[in-house]
């Protein structure tokens, strides 16, 4: 049995899209080659990928382009991932139902679904929710932060993915902000979800 933890391919394919748009094919090629992932540019993954590949790509983005640019790319890629999920993974009737519910009920239903599918984005990490105002989402053992030290949160990819889903399905003014990150020494990456 393969015990390798895996993450959905959007964590790679959406980064490739953003990189090609911002820096052209050569810019994307350089970063992906440095991460040992050129094969994903030649043949974008359609199935789950090793979480180590995703971590290597995001680490190489930070090392090659600097922290702020890597965060911008992660945010753009996360926003696109949310869009992909809305277009291809969340059935239209479910989206309609969530939008029809009051925001607190829609949030509970959406988070129950996210929790059931957490293995597709958290890999070997653990996802949990603390209901309240604000909502708090936790990823413990986050593969994107494993072994990384920084002076600011790094998980813009996750924050943007969550925000896109919450804005589309819960409340148009929803905002998601990472308020703690394992890369800064916190015990978990924590995302705060608020809407007016």
C-alpha cells in the first residue's frame, strides 16, 4: 500500500498557470526545474500528487522570487483553485442551496464538506474547525510549511481558496486571513473567516 500523502493537482497546475501568465514560459520553467518538477509543465497532473512535490514548489517559489512575490502567486493560484472547485467539483444544486441558506448555516454546511475532503488539500496535515465569530480553520502539520521558518504567515494559497469558496457560497463580503502560521512557530496554521 502506498503511504505517500497526496494533495490535489490544483496546488501545482494553478501555480503553473499564474507563473506562465506573469513571467512567461521561461520564468515558469526555471522555478519548476529548480524544484525538480519540470515534468508537471510538460504534462500537467490530473490526479493527486505527492505532498512533497507541492511543498518543494512553494518553497522554491519563495527562494527564487522572494517572499512577497511568492505570496502573491500563492494567493492568485488559490483563488483560481477555488474557481476550479466551483466550476468542477461542487454540484450546481449544492451551490444554489448554500447560497439560499442564511450565512451561518451555509458556512456550517460548507465547512462540513471541506472537512470531509481535507485529505485532498492538507495531505498528511490535519484540518479542523472552531465554530464561532470569527470562524477559525486550522491546518496542523501543514505540508506547505513543514521545515520552513519565516517572520510572517505563508499560506496565501489556502487562504485565497477558502475565501473564494466563502464569497461564492456563504457571503459576498467574506474575508479569510491567516492569523497564525507554523512557519512562524505557531502550533498550527490558523485562518480567520469573517463576513459582515
